[in-house]
C-alpha cells in the first residue's frame, strides 16, 4: 500500500483538538437552548394560537425541516450581506442552527403538550388539585418524562451537526481538524482521531442525559441502543 | 433588489437549468441508493442483532460497535475520513462513488436501528406463540414479526430519508456535483448568493416535501388503523 | 405409563425463583388441573413444558426420554408433541382466524394445505366460529380469541394439550361446550394439563388436581379430596376463599 498510519505527530495536537471540542459543545448547547426557547414559543402558538398564526408556524417548521441546515447557513452567511447584514461565521452558524433547532424542537414540544391533554388532567381534576398543583405534580413531571428522550436524542444530533461550522471557518473540533490537515497532511489519522473524539463526547453526553433522565424525570434512555 | 430582478433571466438560462437538474438528480440518486442499501443491509443487521446463538455473539458485538460508531460521528467527518482513506488505498477516485459508499455505511447504521426498534416493538407473546409451534427464528420474523413491525418502522424511516436528502448537501465538501456544490459554482460564477442558494433551497424542498407529507400521512393512517 | 415426568425442576426469571423443586408425573390420557393463587407459577410451569422457560436444574422426561432443553432438536421434538393455549391467547395479530389456525400445520408441519384447511374449518365450527373465519384477532372478543387459540392448538394434532385459563373469558354456555370438547379429547386419549380458576370445571373434568403456591407444589390430590378434605392447611385456605367468593 505504501502508506503507514502514524499517529505520533497528530497526537501532539490532541489538546488543541480537545479545546476545539469545547467550542463544539458551546455551539451545541447555545443552539439547543436557543432552539428550545424559540421552539417553545412556536409550540405555544401552534397549540393555543388562531388559524393565521398556526399557518405561519407550520410554514416555518415545514420549510426548515425540509431544507438542509448547511444551505440555510450558506444563505445566512452569503445572502444576508446583500441586505447589508453581515454575520461573523460563528454567529451565522449559531443562528442557522438555532433557527433549525427551533423547528424540530417545536414539533417535539408540541407532541409533549398534546400528550398531556388527553392523559392525566382529568385524573388530577377529580382529585381536586389546584391549578398550581396540577402543573407541579401532574403536568410538568409528565411532560418532562415524555419529552426528555426525544430532546436528548435531538441534542446528540445537534452535537454532530456543529461540525458544519468548520465549513465556514469556525475553529471548533472539525475546523481544527481542517487546520491540522492542511499543516501535516496526515489526513486519515486526523479525521479518525476527530471521529473518536466525537464518539467520546457524544457518549459522555448520552451517559449524563441518561442519568439525569433517570433520576429527575423517570425517563428511560438507553446508553447503548 | 433591482439587481436581483435584472439577474433572473441570466440565471435561468437553459444551461443553468440543465446544470441544476443534473445536480438535483445526483442528490436524489445519492439518497435513494443510500436508503435502499441502508434498508437491506440495515435489515440484516437488525435480524442478526436479535439472534440468541452464542456462536453469533462476535457478529452481534460487531453490529453494536458499528451502529454506535457511525451514529456518533458527524456525517462530514465520516465523509472526509472515507475520502482520504480512498486516496490512500487508491481503489477509486470517483467522488460520487466515495460519497455513495459513505452514505450507505451511515444509512445502514441508522436504518438498522430503526428496524431493530421496530422488531422490539412487537409483543413477546407473538414470539412465544411462534416458538411453541416450532417456528424457527427466521420463519417467525418473516411470517409474524415483520408483517406487524413495518407499521412501526416506516414512519421513522421516512423521517430518516428526509434527513438524508439534506445531509447529502455535505457531499459538496469533497466536490461531488450535487445541488449544494452546483449552487457554490453558480455563486462563484458571479450570480448572486441570494439567487443561487435560494434556488437550491427550493429544489431541496421540492425533493423532500412530498416524502415528508407522505410519511406523516402514513403515520396518521397506521396509527388510526391500529385502534 | 408416565407421559410427562418432572423431577425436582427449578426455573428462574432472571433472579425470581419462579418454580421451586417441582415434582409431577402425568399419565397418558390423564387430565391434571393446576390451581393456585395468582402469581403462584401455574403459567410458568406450562411454559417450561414447551421450553419457553428453560429449567435451571432438575429432569424432565417426555415419553421416558430425558429432554435436553439446550438442544434445538429436543425442543423441536417436545413442541411437536405438546400444544399450548396461552392465557393471553397470543394469536398472531397479522393473520385472520383461519390463517392463525392453518399456518403452523402447513408451514411448519408441512402437511397437505387442503387437508389442514378442512380440519381447521371443522375445528372452528366446533368452537362456534364458522362465521368469523376472515376476522382479525383485534376484531374478536376475548372469549372468541380464546376459542381460536383452542382450535389452533388442536389443529396441530398434539398428544398433549396445555390449557391456560381457557374458561376465564368464556360465558357459562361456552364453558359447557369447551368442557364437552375436552372430555371428548380425553376419551380419545389426549393428555391434558389445565390451569383453571373455575372450580366446578376442575371438579368435573380432572383426574387429579395440583395446588401450587409461591412456585412450589403444595399438594396433589383427587378433585374430591382437594375441595372437601385437603391435607394441607394452605390448600384449605385457598379453596375456602375461592368457594366463599362463589
Ligand atoms: N416473563 C416474565 N418475566 C419475569 N417475571 C415473570 C414473567 N412471567 C411471569 N413472571 C413472574 O413469575 C411469577 C409467576 O407467574 P405466572 O404467570 O406463572 O403465575 P400464574 O400462577 O400463572 O398467575 P395467574 O393466575 O395470575 O395467571 C409471577 O410473580 C410473575 O410476576
Ligand atoms: Mg397464569
């Protein structure tokens, strides 16, 4: 074959890559919670809003879930300047991921809302719970138990999605792999190491989410499927 | 805005339209091949994953590792990794082939999981009854489990197809001539990014939306059928 | 001749010791009833006999042959001779009534489809389901599903029949019908193990009654004795409670 894998040179860059992983984590968490927030607003409109506002939310969700996130970010990054709006790569990626996440998380949260209505409210009413008690003891625990697994799942998908930032020059994990690659040309070693880091950080995330889910929300998440 | 309107006739020339249609075809082909292979090989993985025999234990462990790895590495990173591996082993420098293989490998991991959880959704009573009547594992799957499980498998599978149409956009990074790469080329030729990327956003939507609708329709229909 | 011989068998669901030192012999053509409180392991005992619950220790003989539960051909062999009607019926949800009855005889036993079809129609008529042939299990009542399950088991032409709570979902009229069927089968020499909460039914059909509690066999006695003068206190308590409920 004439090519031997040599990891020594690449391993020197491990701390550099791990710092990149922190930035990936940052983007994932910011976009996730931003998406949760916007998604919650959208889901609320969708659940309690009138016909027109409903249609708008549906259009938003349909558009964002049916087009690639990468192209959405391209659009933000390259097309918005035509309107005089210049975004830094980091902000463009964060904004794109947040808008995208909002669409998905709206759907997930709405499903959570819907599951509560039919289920346990009647039981709570017959037990003479006050509204606050209903929310605290019935609605929230139920919603969290239903929502936690799909939300965790989406968080992992978003963590993987952050690698797109590299394409725009953000120096997160994949971006730093690009940098090392153009310096050392040990491509296979670099990208396999990067892949390994992604595996490790998503495993840690799944593990923590499983623990949190189990102890706080009685939600079951399998660490290995 | 005015500039944009002036540009539109120049943008939608016959040459550009054919160029974009071809690119759309590549995007579609990548997804379709990936999903087809993913369904068949992923189905096999799911079947082996649920076997009990001690002799098949190494295969089961391999399947678990395989699915865990490829569902935890970003598509972009897998793609680049395969791209460089192919450069080393010099089997082929066909970019479309490399992208297709990557798509298939990842699709297999995801769809395998979808099929496995579909199999697991079927009540144990069905397995018990079949075993008590001497059905083999494969007979049970063929006659009893899959005829029931496909209703559970199809809706998430459609969600996955859509995800894959969108993920193939990343193949532009190794230079596969699909929709996103086409838009970048048009953009580089001097067409406005608004027009280039806006157009392919619509084209992606055209590919994905019917599948999305169909998947949701089927999900509703199957859900109401069951009760 | 003992057709089934169980010698100090123990079985577990993970950590739960569900069958403890079971000793039981069943002769050819005998009808043995299993009674006992909920969760005492009656269904588990039946499941063990068709290899759905593998015993951890003890010996089980079928027609004098020791069964190795880890050997596929042994398992196939016992399942050819023993048919079971599950407590939850376990009908195949994707098949209509007729297909449920016919599938195993044609696809597994490889018998002539036409002959199987005839037998299935005969059996389904006997259990009063001739006009439900094309219905799916989720379109049937519990009692109807139960009768399909009985027909399905009989269509396998087994030597031994295990029946788990087959009268629980049937109305009294049908209980009588099923009872007649069972008597007829017994007169043809079929061996049967029956789990039932229906004490009259147990009294009428069984040659012996086994009382189980907490995974163990507490007492084996004639139906007359077990209801009138059981030799164990726990049997007395259980029988007393059941008779009082009636
Ligand atoms: N598949 C299983 N996995 C784990 N535990 C089980 C399983 N099936 C039964 N058990 C447990 O084994 C014990 C015996 O169950 P079994 O079904 O044999 O009782 P039973 O005597 O048939 O009760 P019933 O009269 O309610 O049908 C129970 O404690 C039950 O919870
Ligand atoms: Mg039982």
